[in-house]
C-alpha cells in the first residue's frame, strides 16, 4: 500500500500539504486601465446579451434578452431549488433593477434577521469592489454587467445562508437545475483583460486531452494564486478545450466550502475537499473530525484514479503564493516534497497509466490574498481587472530522474525540484508577457505563448 489510508496522521499530512485555503471577503483596488474601451464580444457578459445567463438554467443557445428576462429565468431555477426543500424563495435580489435596489435589499434582509450582519457587510463590500473592478475595463456595458452578475451572485449567497449546502468529500459540479459552473465563469469573465492574457504551450493541453480519452490519469502540479484560479484556467481554455476545463477536479481547502461568499462559486467546480494543515488545530475539539474527513477524501481520490480518465489539479505548496516581503515580487511558493511524492505514488498504484505535468498560473492581480495567512474566515480581498495567464510543460517522469540517484530521498527531492523549476520558469515567462508588456514576444523555445480565443 503506497499510502496508509487508515492512518490519520499520514492522511492529514498528505492532504494538508496538497490542499490550498481560499476565502472571499473582498475589497477593491485602483488599477491603471489599459482596456482601451473594446473587449471581445465573447469575453464579456452584459445586459443586452443576458441570454447567456438564461443558459445557466435551460442550457440553450438563443438570442440576447434583457436583464429583467434573465433575472426571471434565474428565479425559475431558484424556485426549483427551493421547491425541493419546501422553502419559498424570496426575489429580493433578482427583482433588483438598480444598484440602489441591490444595496437596499441587503439592508432589508439584514434588518429582518435573515442575513447575519457580517455576511451582509461582506455582500455590500463585494458589490462595491466587483463594480469598481469591472468599471476599470471601461466597457460601455459594464454597469449592466455588474448589475446582472451581482444580482445572481447575491441571490445565490442569500439562498445558501437560508439553507446551507453541505459539500461531500468529493463534490461534483452542480450543473442543473441551476448551472453553477457557468455562473462562476460569467462572474469572473469581466475581470480578465483577454487582450493581455496568454496560454503557454496550448498543444500540450491537446496531448493531455488525448491521454484522458484513452483512460489515463493526469495530475497538474501547479502553483496557486487566488480563489479565481479554477475560473481563470477554464476561461483561458474554453475556446479550445472546454471539456478539459469542465472535467478538472480541484483539490480544495475547507475555507472555500465554508465561507458564505465562496460557497456558490465552489458549488460549480469538481472538488476534493479537505481541511488544511494550517488550520487543523484551530479548534482542538474538531481536530479528530478533520483528520477523519481528510482520510475519507484520500479514499475518494484513490477511487477516482482507479477508474481512470481523471484530471486533477493540485497545489503542493499547501497554499497561495505570496509576494516577497522585501522586494514585493510574486513567485510560486515552494512545493512540499512529501506532498508530491505521495501524489506520485498514489497515481502509480491506481492501476491506470498516470502522468504529472507542471502547470503555472499567473492571476494574482485579480484577487490577491492577504500578505499573511489568516485564521478567521472573511479575510479582506482585492478585486481587479487584469491580464492573466496559464502555461503547461510536458510531463516529467519520476523514474527518468530517479535513475540518476542511488538514494531514494535524493531522487524525490530532485523530482520535486524539477517540477518546481518548470513551474517557476513558465511563471516568469508569463510575467514578462503580462506585467512586462512583452506579449507573445516573451515566448521561448520551451514555452510558446498564444491567445487561442482570438
């Protein structure tokens, strides 16, 4: 047995090293706009094109409609959700037709005792910060987009406060009757400056797609920047590899499934849920429960890999990247050796061919984390409009690297260093392209940048 699933300490150490923590109370930042006033039509959801929001409900492609019609469509889905639980759904936010309506709705529900005061404050802050970030794009329909997206977001947050959703150890994205996946996509989409965003080595994603179709497993060993990582990955791949984006399973910390402002977005992703090592002992009375939950999640992961055709994203740093405290430069957080090695062995003993690929993500400007890890849920977060990027390199074989070492521990260390070095190299190239304004000129012989949505 490669991993003692019955061992609480082993399961806890492995899982906590792999799984990042994410939270969503946010504040806005000012950003110099490079939008120029024009975005690609497919990269922006606005009131005059809100049939896309209706697609969340009826999964149909059709002509554009008004924000009111979109709200009605979302309401019908909300009704279905609440009917199943015999709870009458309020229309507080879906009936809103202005910023004032949304803000008064939050105040009304808080005064009625249906929204905890801290959640209401977070919702109001979320509205203002999302609005400010989208307005930086200078898109002529930004106001309508903010209103329509925030009406749905506030409605879903409010629904979950009234009747909290419980995540299983392995959570599959909820696509009906309400499509939480597309809800998350449409919410993050206006925050991405697609003209200043790039994908590295798009052909490798095609290679991965073929392996998955052949029943093989793929693990993406990645850095982790923000809670928006899943949406950024999916949005940058949706024009070329939509099924790959939708099938991705993300290893996620407990914050992303407990923060009221995060939960609706998490419900739209495939997640393996665990408790982070950083917060394992926050409440000693819950430590044993958390360890048992992590053990269950590892069993779920092993089962998924044995079935084959799975693609799983893991951040072996155990958390989000942070800037250097002195230079303020961002860089991928170091990988945990035991986390990578345990994952590798889990894949090798699944009975299906498996491969580990190094993936780099650059999107910290959209929702950067606080400089230090915080214990309390509801951390302050920044929301900005900015360019983003992802890049993937060819798979790295452990056995090819290990063959040069006699000592197994040295081999494990060298393997992790190889993965981390690849992620760091790709990250720097993305940084040159996006922050250095080099664009596709930043490409190298090993990293070919492109904008496949063009």
